[in-house]
């Protein structure tokens, strides 16, 4: 009898933990997708700010920081996701390429309507790639609201962006190495 009660108790705990982890994994996720990544210095890169697994999203705001020695922000446009729920109003406050920040990107549905559920692009940010290295893309001032204007808890999952030299730089390095090898052979012979 005791073994049956112990087994039943373990099963109950396992079911409760499973339900709790299922709810935790269902939290909406804010992420970025850069195209291309890695990006080549001297080119442009389009960064999509994405939301996944959200329910009843009515409006949002966020700021994004980056390394200004690697990237220079040039444009911010609205993503299509929130507009699937009706008319929207959106924009951004400023682009500061000295400190590396796009401040207060926002968008909201207009009027009394249900929010949008699912996933898609919230915004697109275009960058010129001006340096080489890896830059973190860091969100701050994030606020997500449902149609009742209650906070929506969102998990942030932003991957870094890598910038690499132009292919011509690699070619010039290769030509230089071949020339050095030819000079060395000539000196040895």
C-alpha cells in the first residue's frame, strides 16, 4: 500500500512539474534575425525583430543597442505582424550611431479590437556594416501590452551579429602570400 501511495505521489509531482514547464516554455519570445549573418564590411544588413508564440498582442515598444564601431543604423520600418489585426500607429524616437542605439521603436493597434496572436516580424532595422567583429544586439525599455493594456511577459533571445572583412581583403592577402612564397623560392634557388 505504501509503495502505491509513493508512486501516486511521484506521478502527481511529475504531472505538476510537466504542466509548469509547459507553461514556462509557452512564454512569447522576442528575437532577431539578421540577413546576411555574418555580414560583410561595406554591405548592408537587414535585421528583423521577431515575436513568437504571443497571444493578444495589442502594442509594444523597445530600444535596441549595438556596437557603433561595427554597425551604423540607417532605417527603421514597421513589421507586418501587428498590422494583421487592423490599423496601427508606429514609429521610433531616434537613431544614435554615436552611442549605438535605436530608441523607442513602437507600434500599436488603433481602437477597441482584439490583439494579434501567433508570431511574425514586429520591425525591420537596416544597418550599414562599417567594422569587423561581433556585436551584441541588446534590447531595453521593452514593453508588450495585450488588448486590456496589461503587461505581456516576453522572453528575450537575441543572438549576436558577426561582421567579416570584404572578400577582396582575403584575395589580396592570398595574392600577397603567393608573392612572398615566390620570392622565397627565388632566393633559395
